[in-house]
C-alpha cells in the first residue's frame, strides 16, 4: 500500500481506527480528516458532567494521544465534501484532494433541528459538539427558563444538568414517558418520577409548534396552544447522518452507510467495496449476535469496537500484501483475517446515563425487547431489569448495582461464542 489509509472523521471512531491499525501491525501512512478544529474528544460527557462545570474546555474532554498514533496526519477544520470511490480520492472544502488505499468513513452525526414559522436562532441550542456545549453553558444561568424539546437520553441528561445549575427546566416531548422506546414503561416512568422529584417539569404528549420572540426566543407555543416562557430552548430531537459527501457513488447512504457483517460499505447491487468501511454511529451493520438485521447503533462503545474491527482487517490485509514479508507471516495473517471475517462484527452495545443521582448502565439491544422483568432490587431504589424478545435475553439495564449489570457481559460473551 503506497497510498495512505484515509479516515474521514476525526473523533472517537476515527481515533480508535487509527489506534487499531497500529496495534495490529499496519505501518503505512494514516491521514485523518475532521471538520472541527479540535483533535479527537469524548462527546457523551458534553451533556453531563462537563456541561455542569464552570467552563467547558477541550482539555476536559480530549482523548489522550498514544505514542503509536503520533505520526498520524490530522487534517482538522477542513470538511470532506466529496469522494470518488472508483478513483480512490476524497476532496475537502478547501480543494485539497487526498488519495487513499483504504477509506474509513467515520463522520458521525449532527443534531436534527426543528423548523418553525418564527424560526429564531438566538436562544436555541442543540448539543453534539464541543462548541455546542460551550455556547449552551454560557446561557445556563441560575433562574434561566429552559425548555428541552425531546425526552431521550440527551434531553433528560441536559435537563438534569440545567437544573443542577439553578435553571427552571421543562421537558416537552410527544411520547408518554421519557426514553420509553428503549427502557420500557416501568423504568421510563421511574426515570420521570426521579426527575420530577428534583424539580424538572414534564409536558408529555406535546411538541412545540412555534416560537415566541422578535430577536431571540422568549417563549414557545405547544401543539395545544399553550404558551411557555423560555429563555433557552434546547433541541434534543434526534440526529442526522453526515454522509452527504459520499453522494454520487455506488453506495447505499439512505440511513448512514449500509455495510456487510464486517463493515465493508455496500454497493446498490449488494456487493461491497473491498477498501471502503464505515465505523461508529453511521455504520448500518448486521449483528448476528441478536438477529442479523441491519441497523445503526448509537451507543458509546460502538465507535471503539467498530474501529478495532476495521483497523484489524486493514492491518492484516496489509501484512498479506506485503511483498517483503516472509511466507509464515503472510500465512498467519491470512488465517487471522479469515477467522476475524468469518465471525463478523458482533458487538454487545453498551451505554450509560447519569441524571442527578441516577446512574444507569445497560448492555445489549433493549429496544428490541417485547418484555422486560425486574429481576433484582426495587424500582424506587437500585434495581436491575432484564429485556427479552420472544423469550430470549436481548438486554439488561440497571440503576446502580453496577457490578451486577457488568456480570451480564459474561452472559452475552457465551452467546457470542456459540
């Protein structure tokens, strides 16, 4: 490989891919392209402990750079705007063109934004990037009237943070309960009860139809016509995949990047690009550990595990193709690659959420469940729920009882080995 491996996306998934390339023996050039001016940093804390601090800084979320990736070329503050997969090039906003031997797409997500008749910008926030968190933190002052649109994890976590900072907080969402689709009715209702006990207000079964104000947001109008005062509106209504730069190629980007079981990007014919991969939140992959259906998984461990899987494949193929390698080394790499790809990418998704004194940890695919059971503890205290689909365990979640929940890793590991 005379051309570098190019990673488009310079956050967690991109960094973990670069680390895996080096760990598994790839010694060639690596170029990582990112549209933000910052190096790789950790995003989940932006809605939690980092946002509650006096000042949001890059240092508080930056990933430590390991010696193995010190020679990676980081092209920051320069957005990828196009790719030619046949010609093996990526073009950036400033006109630079980067050739590649292998392309790893790791461009992640951006927040969805609502569209209103009175489409004010000042006073409206979403939270995905470090700059988003810095801008929002400046407005979360004691007494500020905060409305959070959306009751998923980001919405609930940001609401808890704003309340800790002394704001008056109301969550508005069309669902009946917060985080209901993932956690199920019982645990979702308990999350809501605990938030309410801390003083967070909920207006469920409603959305926002318009904004009130001239130069900045001063209030919101609900679907039922009720008006709520609002100094700060936080939109937490989901995400969009950053895949537009791949348009014009034979690649399925209708919902992220469709891949096979080893994260190779798929063509419209169903065949795959041998040297184009997707990692992190945009990868839409099949997971035989659960049901083999293709889906994107926006959980915190997926960038790390998908980056490792792709980095290892590319590194092994590099060793196989190395003309200077001895026969034994190439044979060993061939066997290792065959074993890796035969198994395929089969991660156990994991996430956590901190809201006031609620520390939630989960493993598996909870949203697939058609039944959940309280198996340890009491729901008003520390507790553990198991999640089942068709009588088969697909996930576990617990408030507290961290060691109990972590033991379920062994359960899923046994499933994976079968």
